[in-house]
C-alpha cells in the first residue's frame, strides 16, 4: 500500500510539486531566518571573541544600570593610573589599556557623514607595541601615531575612495577635525562589520578625540603561563573603582554579546515564517481536498479490492508526509538563498549587520524539516479523513459524491460559533482591561488564528453574493467567458472560499499593518504640530542618534539666531526601573509648547540641581504630586533626591521628553559627555531659505548636524518607521506568494476536472483565447474575494487595536490609497496565478478532451 | 409478471448453503413521491463453480442487485449471505475482510491504478491484504490471461482488451469465493469482447471460479451456465445455458410484455 501512495506521487508529478510548493516558502523562511541570524551572531561572536584575543582577564567600566530599551547608557570610564598598578601584579605577563567610542563619525569626501544606518561609528585606540591584543590587522599603510593620524576600516576606505596619505574629517566630541590616514585596517577574521565604521588612533590621541582624558575603558591582561585567572582577578579586585569590574575573558565575552542581542529579529522573522506556513497549511488542505475528490474512483477501487479505511487514510497521510518532506528539503536549501535575499532586503531598508561565515546549523536542518513536514501532515488530516469516507460503490458509479460526515449537519452552527468565539477572543484581548500582558497576547494570537479559520469556514456562504458583485466587471468586460468564469467561481463555493481564504490571511495582515502604520503616523504628526513651535530643529543626520552638545552651543548668540534650546538625552534609574532622562534649559518654551497641568512656563527655569518635571500619565501612575521627592540614580552610580516641580500633559503621539526632565546644568554634571537628541532654534523672522543657509553655515564644523524645518523633521523622523512598514510588507508578500500558489493549484486541478467540459466549449466554438480569458477571470474573481475578505478582517483588527491603544497615541486612520493598491495587487496575483492553468486549458486537444475519461 | 421460482437450499439453522445467497431483497432509492423501487423482492442462490449471468434492460435493477450481492450497497430489506456469512449489519471493517477473502471484481471501465504496472495491478489485492503472491500461481495466471510480455507496462500503454485482462487476473489472484463482473465487455469492441468472454469462461472451467456477471449483451450472457432475467426489480426468468439467439428471443419476449 505504501508503494501505491509513493507511485501515486510520481504519477501526479505536477500536482504533487504544486502541493509541495505551498510549504516550500514557509520552510525556506524558517531556514533562511536561522541561517541569517546565525551568520550575524557568528559575525558578532567573532568580533567580540577577537577583541579579547590573547587576553585572560578583562577590566572594564560598568554602569549602574543599562536602560537597553530606551536611550541606553554610556559605560563609565576609569582612571588610567590603574594600568601601571595592574602591570606590576604577580602573574601578569602583559596588560594594555584602551579607550573606545561608538560615536566617531567619519565624514566622506562629499562632506557628509558616512551613513551607518543606526550601526555604531566605532573608534578605538590601538597600541602597535601590544600587537598580541590588537583585534585589527592592517591591509595597507601603517598604524596611526601621534595627534594627527588615523587608520580607518577597509569597507569605508573603499566605498568612500580613501587611500593611505589622504586626509579625512572626523566628528567625535566637539567640532569635526581632520586627520591623515596612516593606514587601512580590518577586523581580523570577520566577514563584514555591516554598516558599522571604525577609526583607530594611538592611545593619547584617542583619549583626546573621545574626550576621555586620563581615562580608560578597558584593560586587557595576559597572565603568565600557568597562572590561574582567579588569582589575578582577586589581585585586581581591591584596586578597582566602584564603576569598574574585572572578569575572566569568557565572562566578559558573554557580557559583551548581550548588547548584540538579535533574538528579537529572529522572533519577528520566525513569526513571518509562521504566517507563511499557516497560509501554506490552508493551501495544502485545500489542494489535497480537491485531489481527493478527483481520485474518488481510485480510492473506491482500492476499497473494493479489500483496502480498509485505515489503509486509505494511511495512503493519503503517507503521500502528505512525502510531499511535506520533499517540500521541506527544497525549502531548507532555498533558505540559503533566502537568507541572502533577506539580508539584501535589510540592507536596502538601512539595516546592515555584521556577518561571519555562513552558518548552516544542525538545528536549522532539524527545525525546518520537522516543522515543514508536521505542518503538511496536520493539513492532510482532514482531507485524509474525507478520503476514508469514499464509498466502495463509487468504483462503479459515475459522478458519486462524497457522503457528508455525520457531523456535517452541525457544520453551519460550528463555523458560526468558531467565528463568534474568535471575535470575542480578539475583542477581549484588545479592549478588556485588567488582563496581564502574556495571557492577553496569547488570547490575541489564538483569537486571530481562530478568526482566520472562522472567516474561512463561513466564507463559502458569501461566495455567491461576492461573485455577483466582483464578477460584474468580468461579465461586462469578458462577455461569455466572463459570465462562465463568474459562474465557475461559484460552482463549488467551499473550494473557492478556501482558495480565497489563503489570500485573505496575507491581505488582512497587510491591511492591518497599513492602517496601524497610518494611525501611528497621524498621531505623531499631530503631536509635532502641537508641540513644535520652533522654526528649526537640529538633529544628527540620521535623526535618531544624539549629537554632541557642541553643535547646539556653537549657535548661541550667532547673528540671525534668536533662541537656541537643546534637549539632552540620557538615562536614569528611579522608582524601581530604568527610564529615559532628558535635560532642558530655562528657555525650552521658545522651542516646545508645553501644556502645563501643574506649574507654568517658569518651571524649567526653576529646576536648578534639585528639581525635575514629568508628564501627567507618569505622575498619575506613580502617585506623584508637586513637591514629591524621588531618589534618582545616574549611570555613574551617584544618587540625588529630586523634587517634582511641574506636571505637563503630553499629546497622545508622545513628546520629546523622558519620564523625568532635569536642568542641563544637572544633566551635564552627571554625564561626562552629554549629547542632545535635538536642538530647537528660532530666528527673528521664522523659516526662510536665507535663515536655513545661515544655520547651515554656522554648523559647517559639524557635519553630523542637520538643519530641518518642522515638516522636514516630521518626514525625517517617520522615514525609518516607513522603512520598517515596507519591510513588513515585503515579508508579508511571502505569504501572499504562498496563496498565489494556492490559486494556481485550485485552477490547475479545476481545469483537469473540467477537461471534458472545456473540450465541449471549444467544440461549440470557444476560441483558445476565450478559454484563457475564462480561466483568468475566474482567477481574478477568486483573488478579489480573498482581498475583500482580507481587507474587512484587517480593518476590523486595526479598529480594535486603535481603540485599545487610543491612550498611547494610536488613532484610526484609513489609508485609502494603499488599500486601492492592495486591490490592484490582488488582481495582479489573480492574473499571475492564471498563467499556467490557462495555458494548460487552452492547449487541450478538443477531440481528446471530449473522449477524456 | 410473476417472479420466477428460485430454489432455496438451506441448512437446518436457516443459513443458505449457496456461496452467495439472497432472500427477499428490496431496494428503494429516495423518499416520498420521488421514491424508486429498484428491487422489489429478489431471492436467489448462486451456484458454486458456475458462471451466472444477470440480464435485463436498463432500469431493471440488475446493477442494484449486483451492488447489493457484492456488499457495495445495502438492501432496504432482505438478506445476503456470502460463504455462509450474513452481511446484514456487518461493520465496515468486517465487510473489508469479506472483500479480501471472498470477493473479486471486474469493472466495465477496468478501474486499474494508472501508476502501477500490469503486474503490480494484478497483485494489488494481495498487497493490500499484506500477502505475497505465490510465484508459480502468479506466473500461471499471467500466462493464462496472456500478459506475460506486458507485465511491466502501465495501463496507459495497454489496449482496452489488455487492460480488462489485467483486471480479470487481478480478480482471480486472491482465489476469491466469487467474482462479480459488472458489464465486463461494455467498454470493448466486439472482437475484444469475444476474447474477454472466452477468458472468463475459461476461468470458470479450468479454475472453477464462481462468477456472477451483469450484462445487457446477449453474446456475453450466452457463455453463462445460467441466465437470470430481471425486469422492474424482479427476477422474471431463469434460463439454463443458452445460445445467443435464444437469449435474444427471451429478451424480446420480455420487452414485448
């Protein structure tokens, strides 16, 4: 019996391959995700491990807290007087100190900062005398020596056209300055450092450029042979200031790798793989159902020859297993290509991460094959059970229909119940209060899955009315073939419904993302319109990384500049958690219109070194009032009692302020290298080309500072969010491709089934091109049904989520243009899906088709 | 029209002795006004090691009778015994066992599996039952049906007659108690039909294979040891082995009534 199933697959090659194709994309996505993230991790790992080569013990600065989900924290430095003491310790063979920075921006020959797309612009010191610790190797020139020399990374050198001996402008702390390139270097053993750049200096120069005079970030220690690491650690311990720690290299590597956590990226990508697999399961279930309906005589014959129901079930499941395994193997290897494609996609959207050698882990193979095969098997269960219901008498009787299962009479009630339960779950998950995050997400996740099932189960009932509406243009455009196409689409409503449902899933998610994104944009723009009363904002060229305070300071008192008011960005720890901390001056009111609930525009001027203000939501959540005292810890570990001086109302779309805002005076006291998230500027006569030019001229020493008007600020700020949305669309396109495969499958099988009928139509005078038109219109009508259902479901979900996040600044805004675009995309999907089936239908030999048995 | 008398041999406990027996079969399709009675009380005993033909015009109920005898369909009332087992309320699993042990099928449209070779199709009933064919028996069988040089061909590469030979070999391979043949020549030209009929007659003579054949072809019926005529759901005539001319005459007589 097993061989019968296997030979059946070989016999129906095209159908089996098309079925397998439905699972290939999802599996390729799993395998591609693992390959890509493993390769990136491998890159990070090599970078970190390599940066401690020949090192047994590491001394590094350690901040009191990290605030990794917010502005982050600059690791504190320690005095370089520690180094000679360490060198003298027993068992220390060698020790070297270095300073590092992630804000050393290289400026290209065009005068613009080399874009790192959010990756760090690294800088670090190298000591040619301590080569054993050097993580880089020269590819040209010599190591930098003295206050005017730098070595830069090979990728930047080649992309920007720099050679040894050229000069390059670099902006770190303070205005940019020029250096001579002494050499070009690369990180040893790392394939690519992504979009990151690096600049190397000798230690005294680096200390000066990074504004870390007499300070060190790291000391690397190599022990004498045979000396225990723990012995050195215990010797070093008493010498350390409170802001530094000593670890053995393995522990330090583990610690450093925490900042390169791409688990989040992996989860997101796997979620999209899951969606593609879910859609694939729909397509497989549908394809197998149709195939089984067409093979009724075969199953019935097997039954008359003595096959039991169990054997019939097993033969279908074995077939699904083989198809699933085959699809998974193809997907697994396609993942290698998809990993490259995903990476180019990320790079195109500005996310360029380091890469090591391609990693093809055992886990990738196992998970891809197991998940792909399992999903196919699960999808085959229902069709396989249908196959067992084929009565033996179907072997002798023409046109037998499958007897309905004994549960069929409950079908409509069950599918309606599923839909109602799903809607209830989704509404509960979004709107109900008092549910913890985890159960809420579970409720939502399962609710949405169930919603897709529910809609698909009920969709058969709306196929006829939908076809009447969506098929009307087909009828008027296509004439007779158009009418036939519309009627064909409604001939087997359950089949059309499940084919359309696969497309519905992708389009629902796309619609949801579009509406949700539109809501986020709109509320952000509203917030900026409300708050932003300055003429100009100065930010870093990439809008997001904070810029050195020197840029803002340089504008103060310049002709043509009225008010300059900076907003410092940093982190603090108070009331039990890490928070974003901002710093402002007394004149913040010239740039930002603050809606005071308690206090007034004089509050910023009264903060001194003991006051702060916050927004009403935070105050309410933590029961803070004017005069409340909060103990605030700074990254250096110092703590201060600060008194609440004012409470303002932030717009729903957010504000530039953190949970606590202090004076720049206090901010700069606690942050050795303060930076501004933005600097707001007013001019005597508002925005004009001349004023823009004046500001740009004044900032010519700061290549990283960008002058922008309010509207430009909005656009620049939303640009990366729009990129993320486009990335999501691209990832969702994969599941749309799967549903396209689904439509192809259904049409190919339908054409096969209607061979005799198509032959008859041809015999009574239908042309080949009319046959093609008929199939194409049927395909488009099916795709449009998927689009209509998807847009409704997606809008429903978006309305609920917008309602739930109303207070977090998400409003409901319907993106008409995009939705029109989605409908056009669905039509294109329909046209593409019809190509192969239409060609097969048109190619049928009339005589043979009529004799077809 | 009177139902023809049909001998009813029974053991003491009421079980018919014939390999296939039916008592008072009725079969009604549909309900209410549109209900159709395909069988209206049919009883018969199929003679062992003989070829029985069931004849009748379209709609006479001959196909329904065969479907019920072969356990493909259930009667509305009445009983069927195969090899002494009452089919009655047997479960699907029990009927599957009966099919494996006792029943072979030959279909009008051959019903071969397109992905299997001729030989694989022939041994399929054994494969399904988890058995291996006896080598010598299989070789004899393939030789008898004239397929020795076609054994590795797939159905698509065989003529209609050859396909039906494969189907006959497939029905014979498990040495069933009875073979049911449903219009075995209905899809073949007259020359090929003769060959197939010869083969079936031969299998009854040499292998003593009990066979029930439904047909409307008088030439097919003429190879049978006994011919039952059905009309309007009743057995109206029971003829011994006859010449085609006699069969045609009997048919005409029936339709004249």
